[in-house]
C-alpha cells in the first residue's frame, strides 16, 4: 500500500476548500443574549444599591427612635373611694331676723349708744329720747290713781257700816243698795286710772330704745338733738341677726323629687356655701326647709339652709354658691380631674406602665373636690397629670414629683 502524504493532502484541501463566515442569524442571537445578560447584571446592581439604601434608612430611623428623649410628667395613682353627688345653685345670705327700729314716742334724741357695725346683745341700749314729758304725764296718772284708790277705800268702809246698820234695821235697804253701786263705780274709776298709768309707763319705756334681737347694727341714721315723731316714718337703726343665719337658694323642679327622697331618708342634708369664684368654701350648714310651692315663672323651688356662722363669714344679702349633697357614691374608682383628657366626646387617660404612656378610653362620672369618678381603669394604675401636649401613644416617660416648666425640653427631669 502506498503511503499517503498528509501534508500534501492538507495542502490540497486548504487550497481547494476555504472556511466560510457564520450566518447573519447567528450573530443576531449572540448580540441579543449578550444584551440580556448585561441588562440582568445592571438590574441586580441597581436592586442591591436600593436595598442597601433602604436598610440604611430603616436602621437610621430605628436609631433615631431609640434615641428619642423621654417626656417628664407628673403622675397620680387611681384610687378606690367615695365621692359625693352635689346639686349646685346660687344663693343669697338671708338673716333669720331683721329689725328696722322706728320711734314710738315723739321727742328730742338725747343719746345714741351704739356704734356703726357693732354687734349688740338683745336688750342692749341703743337710743334715748327725752323722757321728761312722759314722766310728768305718768306722774299725773299715778296721782289720779292714788286719789281714786282712796275714794274706793272710803266707799268700801261706808258699805261695811251700812251693812252693819241694815243688820240692826237701822237704815233703809235703799241706802245699802246705793252704797254697793258706789263701790262698784269707784272700782271702775280705779281700773281706768290703772290703765292710764300702764299706758303712760309704756310710753315712757319707748324713750329708752333697746335691741329687740342680737345682731349687727348698721350705719347710724340719726344723731342726738334731732326731733323724731311717733309715726314710724324715720328708721332709727337696723339690726340683722348674723348668728345663726340662713342662705336661700333655688333648684330646678326636676331635682325636687331627688331632694325630697333623700330628706325622707336622712331628715337633713348637708349644704356648703362657696365664694363667688367657687375656689374657697365659706361655711357648712344643713338644709332647713323647702318652700311649699314651685315658682311657675321659672320652674324652680326655693330652699333655705341654716348656718351657725360663728366666724361671721356669711354676710347679709351676700351672693354665694351653694352645694347640696344629695347622695354619696361608695367604692368607685377616682382619678385627679386634671388627668382626664377629651377628644371630642371621647374621654381618655394616659396610663403609665413600663416607662411608656398608653392611651386608655374611659367613661367619666361625678366630679368633686378635684377628683373624678371614672370607668375603664382599675385602682392602682398610674396615670399622667401633666405634659399632655408632648404625650402620645407609646411615648417613653419619666415620672416627676412636680410638673415640668412650660418651656422644659423633652427628656429633662426636674
């Protein structure tokens, strides 16, 4: 077998048959796949960059939230206790007695014994009127009485003599009968004289005017030397009783049933008198009486409360705010009134637990003395009483003993 020359054959092939370039469709597919791969790589890079930025922003927010300063607040603990149900009204201090003293005898004022605004006792001297004319008149009446008394005594002696003579048949019966009637006439004269003396004694007593009641005298209305007439036209002094005193106030007729029912149970109800601004209690008393009819023009009923007024804090005709205790709620949950917040018709509290504030919706009831009855919170839970403009759900808080100043920065403790 003859040998084949590989080189010559390869040369022959290469010389006669050259390799052709790839077709066009192959080049287009290669370009498409290359672009798709580059696009996927670019999208992965963009997604990685965005995800990294989001992770950094979330971490920054968490770091910022964890670094938020705590709010300094004052706190109070919800308690279980009793609270009173009061009916409030405006009242007027009305003295039990008021005496306007006028002259009952005519004459010249000789003395004014009282000082303006003085507290006087019953029977204490106030004013003197010149008594001399009345003393003279009384003396005349006493003289007439003395004269007629002796005339009566003489007539009685004569009657005794006539009776003795008649017993011996020494005088006619007519003389005895006449003498008996003379004695009766003289008795009438003496009685008339005695009435005149009594009247003149009363007139004389009017010259020395004394206090008819214990109380406070008003401003001086007359001076010594003035002439007064027994007509009652000129008021000489006014005395008002101040201990005890009363307060008259009105309540709506709708509350009358509640008050009457409580009165049947308790027989009397406590009443408090407060100043005009309702910031200070002036006195404590008790309900004395209820008017016997309702005022149809206002739909209210008047009530009168009695106060001992030992310190004189209640002044006649003074306007006060009254509070009538009609019921007492026992064993209810109480919180400071300042802790209760409102959002429209919804009442809520900021409950403090584990160093954070939580909003708790509640239902409020009776409020009195800075405390409010609430439902929706348990006794012993702690609530915020200040810094409400800085609090929100989940706010970190630090309990303070005193309320922080209005311009205090968040997170600062006092």
